């Protein structure tokens, strides 16, 4: 199954429009941030070249995302990060055994096809009944980037000189259709690396542009 990442520029021409499809979501995020003593989602004034277009930034297979989450969770728990051909019950067991650690991770503790990462820095993902009803835990783009940089060496990536991400999907990908093929990579962590580069590109652009990352 395909999993797309989209960037939503947090500019006033979009966020303050009565037709903004993310208006209710942003209200929920603001309430969750306020409840945690954090500032609201930042909304910026219009700047040339960033007029509020929502655009895809990366795409990968739904299951591939869990390969990277597994690698991160193994590493942060002090376990050996080994490549696998498929995910089985050991991954579910890993999540159960280290659930408190998983719940602190912006990369791991997030829905696969809903929810968002916002350019506000906070330590752990935010959750709560309203967030869970509207799309799941709310992540921080800052936190996501930190965790991507932490897991990078274990899958053969230098976070200071990362490989380029694959081209973004040219159109919205239907949930039930296969994701576009990953680039050729002879690394035993090819799946994890493909997802890493897409998430990294999204996190960097989220912080540079003041955009929100959404799963679609």
C-alpha cells in the first residue's frame, strides 16, 4: 500500500481562508499545543514563491515505514540493528516490550495515513482524545528530524551528507495501489534508507519553509 507525505505551507493565504480544508485540524492542533503549554502552530504572512500550495514531498510503501521505525526503536533501546526481509511478530513484540519508549518517539508514535508534524519543537508526541479522533498523535518536525539523524548511522547514512530523496509522487497515490518503486540501492537497509530520505526531505523543508507535514 502506498503512503504519501505532503507539505502544507502555514501561510495566511491558506490558513485564514474560509475554504481551508485543514482549518478544523489546525484548531485541534492549537488546542493540543496550548494544553501542553506550547505556542500555537505558526502561521506566516505571504512571501513570494510560497502562496499556500499543498504539494507532495515524498512517497513510499506503507510497510516500509515500519522497517525504519523498527530500526530506530532497536537502536534507541540499545539493541543490534539488523536488516530483515519482512516484518513479523518480532516487530509487534518489540513495540509491546518497549511501548513507553515508542510513545516518546515522533517517528514511531504516529499514525500511518493521518495526523501531522508541525514546525513547533516539543519533546514527545502529543496525544489525547481529540487528537486521536482527528488523526492521531501530533508530532514535531524538529523532533522527527532529530530522530532521523539519530537512526541514520545505523542504516548507513551520514546525516551531514544525506543521499537525495526520490522524486515526489506526481499525483495523489491511492491507499490501495502500490507505491512507486524505490531507487536502486544495494544496501541491506535499502528499504529503511528510502523511507529515511523521504522523511528527511519533508522534515528539512517543513522547518525551512514553515510547513506542516501530513500523511495522505
